[in-house]
């Protein structure tokens, strides 16, 4: 079995999937980070395919950055002024070849994540 990474975003304030959020995946290196993928959430709050497919999987440290600010503005949950949450970074590690699922539960003033299935 090979590993892969999926994600999705749920709007916990509105109780629905968060559509249209741009997500960037970075591989963390000893000197910084390397961008390896981008995706946008669909109407189910998910990406259309794994953000890191089996063919590109490698163990190591990663960062997902969820560009939540535009979504919060467009959904009427934030003004045009400075946002409390804009880009939401989540750093995590993948230590073996498995399915990793890292969702974002989002509201205008907080977020959480967990290792899903």
C-alpha cells in the first residue's frame, strides 16, 4: 500500500462545506519549504482528488495553507477590514505509507483539525 493525503474544509459557523478555498501544500525542508501542490475546494468542501496522490507520496514534514480569508468575506462572515483569520497553516508529519486525512474545521474566529480517516 502506498500513502496519500486528502483534506477538506467544513464551515462550522454555517454548518456546511466550505467551497472555493484555495489550499497549498508544502514539503518542509531543512532550509524552508517547497510548494508541491495547489487545489481548490469543491461544493462538498473537498478537493477533487488527493492533494498528494500515491505517485508523489513521501514521508516527512508538511504544511497545508488554507486561504480562508476570501471565503469568509464572500460568505458574509467577515468584513473587508483586517481579518482575525486569513491564511490558516497546519503543519503535520507523515511517518508511514498510509492514508492521511487532514481536515480544517473553520469559523471566522477559530479553527481546529485532526487526523481523519
